[in-house]
C-alpha cells in the first residue's frame, strides 16, 4: 500500500468513526419523538374515553445540555392539547440554587393539562445523595407554582381518574404503603413511580393497572438485543416502553426528554401521548 492509498483509507476510517460520535452528541439528543399509543384503564368513565394523557419525564435541568431544547419541546407538545399531563420526576440534575432558578424559567413554559396536571419527584430532585428534603421541598414549590400538583406518597382524583404518586425509591421518603393501603380497585387509577424497580417491591396491595415511570432514559445509548450499558436499575428488563408485569399490572417506561449527559444513540428523547380507553378485559 502506497502513502496516498494509506492516507485515503485512514481518512475514510476516521470519518466512519467520527460520524457516530457527532450524531450521538449533536443530533439524537435533540431529535424528539412523540410516542403515541393507547392506554386502556379499568373502570374508566365514558366521559374520559378518547381523552389525551401526556407523560413528560426526566427534564434534568442543569448545565449539561441547552435546556432551551426543553422549552422548544414543550411548545411542540402543547399542539396536542392534552387533557391530563404527568411529569414523572427528575426535574433537575442536582437541585442547587442555579438549577432551581433555571427550572423556574423552563416551567414558565410547562405543558399543562386542560383538566389536570400532576408530578412526582425523581432521585435527582432530592439533592446530594438523594437525601436533602429541603431541596425536594423547593423543587415541589417551583412545580406547584407552575401549575403542577405534586404527589408525594399521595393520591388525588380528578374528573373520575385517580392519580397515585410515589416518592422516589432511592430517597429516604419512599413509603408508598401509606397510600396503597387506601387503594380502591373500583376506581380508574394510574400510578406515577419514577424508578421502575419499585415494581418489584411488596407495596402494591393488589393494584391492577398502569404504572408510568421514567429514570432509565432507555439506557441513553444502546444497540437493541446487543447492549444497553447505561441502565440504572436492578431489573434489566426495565429498559423502556410497555412491559406486562403478568400480575394485572402494566408498566410504561418513558425514555426521558432531557438527559444526564448529552449523548444518545438509538434512544431518542420522548414525550408520550396516551389516548385513554376503557379496559374491558376481565
């Protein structure tokens, strides 16, 4: 091989290697996908059939990527005119003062439901080591002032749909038994639970229905069927999308809108748009 041929092939190899890096850094992290699917719910009233429930998860407002992407995504999401909106945790990265101020700016543009908007906390919303209650309280205050009703091991019924919200599994405040002991199977209910590993905890009291989670970011970088290296859960089945837990519960894991680090490969950021329907299965 002469010098000219060697340099040509070296440039070709370099181009092949550089393109995926640039794509995963500058393209896919900002290539939003609206995932549209049906959400069958037991005991759903006829008045709510066909209504839109939107799930937004893992904003991760901080310094690791341009959060103006979140504002732009919110404006696109508003065109769906959702009836219900749920935010399933990790509003910030660390919860320091600067991030909280930026969160205020972002949530001025928050997508709100025509009927109701609810949120829960994720592990990043509890500050250092997921243990700072004052940080969690301040995140909740910002969200509440922006029109998001925060559920902390609590439930709230709105227009005949019961929303049950857990505190995060990794926080010291994860005590969902308090709210699940009052679970009423005759109600149309949805559980909001940031970390899907909570599905494997003995706290459910016979719950039958959907659990909406986030946390995993879908692994952020993955080759389906080959490797998902960044998956912060014990149960490796909990990657993204709909998962039948085979006991009457269905889990949906949102791939996240923001990201802890500005890198994604084959895991586009997601906002989920559910169309409610009555689950008449027995």
